[in-house]
C-alpha cells in the first residue's frame, strides 16, 4: 500500500481503534478542526475490527489510510514504514487535539532540529496536567517491581516520575509516557523502528533511550496542548501493570548489557 502522490504532509498521524469507535471519531473530529495550516495524513490501525469503515466514510476530507494490526506497536510500525510526513505523530485513540497544538508542535520541531522526540502538555479530564515526564528506570527500581512489598501498583507506578519536574515550561526530559508523541523522520532513519516485541510502555522508554544514545534530544512542549477527556482512565482499579518479567529483562539487557 502506498500513499497517493501529493505534497509532503507536515505530519503523519498514527492512531488505532481499541473497541472505542466513538473515542476515535472524536479524535478525528479534533484533528479536522485543528489541523489548518498543518497538512496531515492519517493512518488508522485496525486491531481486528471493522469499525473504521464508518469513520472513513464520515471524514472523506481527511487523508486516511486503514491498516490491520495485531498489536498497537506492530500496527504503528507498519504505518511508520508507509508514512510520508516530515514528522510522525503517535496518538492514542482517546485523546483530543486542542487548537494550535499541531502547529506549535511543528514550529517547535522546525526551530529545534536537534530534538528527535517530543510530547505536548496533556490535560486530564479535570483540567490538570498529566504527569507524563519520566526518568529512565534504575536497575533497583525494575527489580523492586517483583518484590511482595510492591504489590500496590498505583503506588509503585508513581516512583519513576520525574520528581521535581515543572509542567509550565518547555524542558528536555529522559522520556515521556504520553498519549501524543511527535517523532522527527530523521530519527526513524537513524535508529529504526520501535521494538514491536515489547509492550508499549517499555517500547516507548527503550526508543527514547535509543534516540538519546544516538545524540537526539527528547522534549516536553508546554505550549502545545492535548486533552484526555475520560475521567474513568484515572481510576486506579483500572490501571494495568506495565511490568512483565520478560519485558523488564529485555529492557535491562538493552540498557546495561547491550
């Protein structure tokens, strides 16, 4: 599958449907309303569903391509190989892009060619910034996740947050666990695709680490804003555990025994 000939988009958006077509519809609407003057192409990763057919018909003015995918990372990697944009935007299906977010992301990346990966400010359903900035995990932190004293996931999940990060300024960071991430095309050409064998959490962290080791910088961009509107996603009872023994061991090997 190849994109039809056209002017190179500023951004190739990669997202997925995760049994929530209404959320995906709202995302597309927010992209439609906030894109101008940024040129977009959009790749929808269909995780074993047919729900995207109606969405494609509903937004014929958007340059949308539908792709199959078994997992989020595998599907996004297919899209990354086909994307023609100057930048790639990985977006969760339950995010709403806010006015001027795309424009400010493009302007920031254009003005800072040393920045390889970045994420905008994400506001939660209560209007407060999500704590998306992370530090690279230490060996002790990773091993601690499998001790009996660390059974409370909601408590453990906060231990690796950047402890004193100020969310009201642009700043360089280790990595970002975010529903919106922009990647410079040259980064893909330099370090390749994310590791599809890892779950998204570790794939994001490993890719940011790999980019830093290659000389790229990762940034949090306060001036660009997106919204996570669903308050249920903050219920600790619904939080999934990103730490599996196999993913943890693979990340440890890449970080300390590469």
